[in-house]
């Protein structure tokens, strides 16, 4: 074998290694289980991590348990102790589990463990998908992600080898590959800064709760939570309250 041939083989091997390393940097969503109609009875401990929802949003959560996120908050994947990926404006759709058919029998043991993942495909089930294509990225169960100009999350998710689809954005690169543990949360721009007048226990507050919000405290911590800025600012430890947006990760 010639020297040139050896050089080509070595170069090709290095390219494959580089590709493999690049692929390992993709964010792989961990899908919520489907539990055959059983609603979990216990919520468990709260977790910190990246939560992706059915509408394509991925947000960092700190105040709910995995069961609460998956069964009550509309989440479709939960990655504990991971930051959300960089998508550059795109939406990440995690492909759902296939329809359950026939419905499997549920035992008391299944109900107790909460996490039972059934994956039976109903043979006569058909999906009517909207007819559009977008630029984006398609990610597979094997951890690879490929840019594509032919992305339609409904159509693509009919392929059982596909785990997630990004529309109108880049492939889901992890935000950080070196940082260990959860990130530090901070408030997004536009937060309300509590004033001394807000601390009065005698004031009347409107009776509502913003479903999304960010509360930051004097010790420098913040948490994403449903909130009411009037009632929160009565707490002397609260510095700022943002209604309508979750905390962001830094």
C-alpha cells in the first residue's frame, strides 16, 4: 500500500472520530413514560433540569417533580441535571410514544411504580399530518442528528427510528459539556423590582396566579414558578418578580 493510500485511510479515520465526537454533543431528550391511563398518586422529590413540552418549548425547571411535569404540566421529556440545548430560535418536538393497542392490563405493581412504558402500535391507527416542510434538524434514537430542509414533525415522527425534530432551528447542541449539575437561574429582562411599599401586609392584592413566572431572592437564587407579583413582594426576601416568563439559565 502506498504512502498516499495510508494517508487517506488515516485522514478518513480521523474524520469519523471527529464526527462521532460531534454527535455525542447533541441533546438527547428523555421521553416521559406513558402509563396506560394510570395517574400517579405520589409526586416525589422536585428535580432540576431541562423540560420539553408538546408545543416545542424547552425550559429549565426547578420546582416540580418528574411525575408532576410528565402527567400534569404537559411535558413530553425531562432531562434531569441537564441544561436546555441551543436551538437558535427553533422548536424541539419530541416524538410521542406510539398509540397503545390493545390496552395492556394494569396491575397493582404497575400503579405503584408509576413508570411503566408500554409501546404497542395500533395497526389501524392513521395520522393526518399538515402538508408543509421547514428547514431544521432530525434526531434519531442512536444519538445522531442531521440537518434537513425537509422537516415536518408530524410526518417525521411516524418513523420509529426518529426521536425528535427541530423546526426552524439548528440541531440541538448541548449548552454546556463541562459544567456539572444544574445551572444558576436568573430573571429575564422586564422583571418587577419589589419596593418598600410592597412589603405591607395590609395591602390588597388581586386574586390571580400567572402560570409562568420567575421569583428571585436576596440570597441570589431564583426559581421558576406560578406567581403573583403583589403577593410575592410582601415577602421581604423577594427581590424581583417576573410574570409570564420562566427564569433563564446562565
